[in-house]
C-alpha cells in the first residue's frame, strides 16, 4: 500500500525524541509537511528540523509548553502562518513520574496529568476549529499499554493514558459526521529514553513476559501513525491500535 500524505500539514507534539521523532521522520517520508513542538532540549529539535530540510523534506520546530493553553494557541497560529492550516494532529507529548501510589506526591500526579491529558486537550482544542471548517482532519493520540492494563508504580501515568483512550472514543463520536477521525495508538514497551532507565535485570523480566520476547522500536510505531493519518484509514475512528508485541491482547 502506497500512503501519500503529500503536502498535508501535520503537527506532532513532543516530536524531538523517542516515538515522536520517529513519527516526524516517517510523516515527512510520506510527503507530509511537519511541525513539531518541544518544551526543552532545543538543540536536538533544531538539528532534527535541519536534518530533514537538508534531505529535501519540510519540517519545522516550535518551542511550546503544551500545558499553557495561550502558548499553544499562539503556536497553532504560527504554524498556520508559516506552513498552512494543520490537517493531521499527533498528540504524542508525554512525561512519566513513577512512584508507588503511597509515595507519589501531588506534584508528580499533577505534572503527569497536566502534560499527558490536559496538554492533549489544549492542543486539540486549538487545532479543531480548522478541522471543522475544512471538513477533514486526523487526530491520533499516543496512549500506552499502561492505560489499557495499568502498571505498578504508574497510577498517574496509567490514569492519563487511560484518559486519552476515553477522550479518543468520545471525540470520535462527536466528530465522525464532520469528516474527522480520532484514533489512538497504545504502544507497549518501546526502546526510548523512557525505558532506557529501567535496570537491566528488570528489563529482562519484562521481555520474558512479551510474546515476541523483545521491546519494540520507534520505527515500528510510526508507520501505524502514518496509516491512521491517511485516506486509507478514512473509515476507522474511535479505534485503539495496540503496538505491543502481543503483551496485551
């Protein structure tokens, strides 16, 4: 199947590393014009945009804290002015602050919910009017297997990612008649900065529970995003696509 996103303007939140970085590159490879935001780590974000531009693609980095609704609105305006109206939104930005619930602080709870869930609300809210006006749009929320089945020490992260699944299904119902699809992807354990900090002994135990006996790669998640952004996925909405090596069925 040949997926062509030629000249479609895409926004990927948290696009400067991990899954987001792979999504940015894969969308560009499929012909998309990609804006991506970063909160910190400006240098790798600028370098990614420069790398893509040097190779003949179109990508631009924007600094924004997605928990700040006014900055998000301004960022969307900047993207519109510089690249055109956004047509594909990938809500990927996320953080984790892991502790058992008994030891979890209110600050750790608030930060994860603010970025992972409220941040997604802010960006979607800012982009949605253009989608409705155009009568076409794709919203793809990056959830997690943790939002589907929970995980020890991640009550805040699980709540935020489960919230994204609920939000996906509700928005899919609201927007199905307006030419806009809303789907989620729930990755399992993927080789990223987030999993790199897990001790090796724990990593081996985790891999032993995965039917494929390995972590996935970011390049195995990104194509799922591109498919859901395409015309080929026009009759798919409210779906949660699991990319987890068989760990959760």
